[in-house]
C-alpha cells in the first residue's frame, strides 16, 4: 500500500448456490437457479472485471465462489444444459424482437438490449471461457483483480453441526476443493451465513486459513470491546483475523426500501414475460410440462414502490445505466464522508469499510448492479485518491496493527443469531443430521482397509452427509420459497446416507444402488472419507 488513504473500502461478493444436478430428468426447474445466475450475474461480472482491468482502473475486491458452485460450473452435464438454456433464450429474444417491432414498439429498446446481451453472453461462454467460468475467475485472480476466497464445503451452518469431525470436514474439504479449482491455498473463508461460534477459528487455522468474514455482531459484542467498531479487523487469540460487515453500506445496497435497487427507473424483477405473454406463444420455450415460469425477459421498470404490477411503465435501459452511474457516485461520496468522520472518531486511524453482499444481488435481483460496480471502481480509481479499494488479504499485508479479541457467536441472519436456520419449521432436521454426523465418524474409524466397493460407499456416505448439511435447505424452508423441494432434498440425502451406511455395517453394499447414487450426487470427486476419522 502507498501513502495512507483517508479510508479503505473492501467489497466482498459471496457467490453461492446449493448443489442442484438432476441427471435423472431431461430438465429440472431448480437447475434454472444456476442458469439464471450464469446469465445475469457471473458472466456480466466477469465481463465487467475484465473490462475494468483492461482500462487500467485497478479494480480490487474479494469474491467467494463456494465449493458447490465451483463443482456445478465445472460439471459437463450442467454446462451442456446451460448452453441449451441460453440458446433457447436467444431464440425467444429474436422472436420477441420481431413481435415488438410490429405490436409493442415501446419495448423495442429493452428487447434489443436482451438480444445484444444474450448473444454476447453466448459468444463469451462458448469462445472465450470454453463453457467453464472457473477458468475466467482463476484468470482474474492471477491478474490481481480478485482475491478468491472459499466457503464451508456445502455451505454447512457451522454452529449447528454437532461433531468436531464433521465441522473439520466442512473446512478441510473446502480447502482441498479450492486447490482443485484454483491451484493455490485460499487465504480467507466466508463462513456460511457468516455463522460463527468460538472455536471455529481453530479449525480455520489448522486448515491454513488467515481470515474469515463475519457479521457485525461478531466483533461488536466480542471481548474486549473493539477499539474501532467494525471498521478494523480483529484477530482471534490464535491469530485468525475477522472482517465484519459495515451496516451503513449494507443498507444502501441491500434495502429494497432505502437502497439504490428500489429506484423507480431500475428494472422490475417480478414482471416476466413467462407470466405475461400467451401460453401457446411461449410453449416452445418452456419445459416439456408446459408450465409457466420465469424466463428472464423483463420489460418493465419499478415505476413506484406502490405501483400495481399491471400499471408498471416500460423499462428504459439508457436511463437506468445513467442512474447506476449516479448511484455509484453517490455511494463513493458517502464512503468519503464516512471515512473522514470515522478517522476523526478513531483519532487519525484510517477506517476500513467492509461491504459483503450476495453476488446474486448484482444482476439477478438488481439488474443494474454489475453496471454500478463498473462505475464505482472507475470512480474510485480515476476520480479521487482518498478511499482505496483493498481486499482483506491486502489489509493484512499492510501490517497495520490489529487488536486481539474473542469474537462472539453470531450470523448475518435476522437479529444476528441463528433463528433463520433453527426454528419451529426446521428443528426436525437436526436430529437426523446429527445422527448421520456421528455415524460417519464411526464408519470412518471402523473401516481401516476397505475393499474397492466399501471405499466408494464410504466416500459416497461423506458426500450425502455434506449435501444434507447445506444450510440452503433450512433457509428456504424458513423463507417459505421452495419448502417441498428443500425438505425432499434433505430427506433424500439422509435416506441415501442411511441406505449406504446400513450396507456397510452388514458388509453388503449393493453395488447397483451405489452406482445409481454416485451418478446423481457427483460433488467432490476428490473426497476421501478418512477426513472424518477421530
């Protein structure tokens, strides 16, 4: 780092989706989560980061690409299915372009935007990234744009995992998977749901991780009180650093009411042609079941927070782009104000503002989010020199003294604790998960020299346990979004774990059953069950 700036700013994006892969069906609705994210979030962000780097705008941020997401992005079946998904969308966009030219001229600009955007995405996907975005992310890290961090192996909620061995596995499997995809050691980790309780840092240190991202509660209520609030990291007594979220920047971007994404000019998320246009016209572009679904082509702007959906006005891409530039300027102006105020409070120490967000906010929920990031980094680099963009690793490398503190238990869920994942609707899950966690260690301890079939079954037991531990299932049940699918996924993984465990205990593994389960749940081909040994 050069001369001391007034303040530091660290943008951290959390890119994660649960492992959803259903080879047993020709198409599957929940696989669309990945396809939407590739089109709306990952390709636009990669494109913008590359463009910023080429313009010498010195973009610098941290990004977690979770192990399940890495595994899906590198999966041949999902790559093929995504290609077909994108080609279908392009075909529909061209069809729409012809229709609006004749019938709905007010939507001409927005449909033209989709045609150009989707065709550019297909070209990048096929010709530049060779259908594997991991390559693109790795290159951005090698160029110094990104500091890619990891996450718990399957986004397991650490405080609600019952055994030391199962917690350790979530961390060590994640690190091993990171090596597989990025060819180096991760410096940091985004603990799933920013969920922390004392002791987790020991597992991180053992795995060679230098820092984790926590919620503001972790530091604010830690012991002793933090000298600089959340505007400096702390170090746990064992040396692992904690970077906690700044509340002010969270509100400015996250909040649908007070945040930038709620502006009336921005694209309306909830109006989609999959629900608006005649079903017979859409049928060739829907799944074989013919059911309506979000197709990703959305033609309206927010218009007004209380405006009914049927009264929304057409979206104007150029106006929204200009607004994104203004909002980026406003955000940077507020960071400058915040930096000066905090530096006064902290008696001359330059504050660090850590802004962690779900990556899916940028492009999926807030369509203009990637443009906002583009303008923000240009303005940080070209328009001022008081606020410096850094990653947590950069901050640690600066050797600025860091207070020692014991952080407190916390998460970034409602009220800062665990209620979102442990509540009346989800408590039934943990009895099954905890039994499987204990059983996995028993099996790992017992089988010292398994034969080939037993070795495969033990590894598949580990995969099923990890997939059952994904915090996404409990989160979605609490949210009431995909309750049936999430409950079924959790039960299926526990059921498959128990079938294989019973076979192992009888020394009678059903190889046909094993092969069928292996073909579905292919995550972590590098796994070794012995990681669960006591």
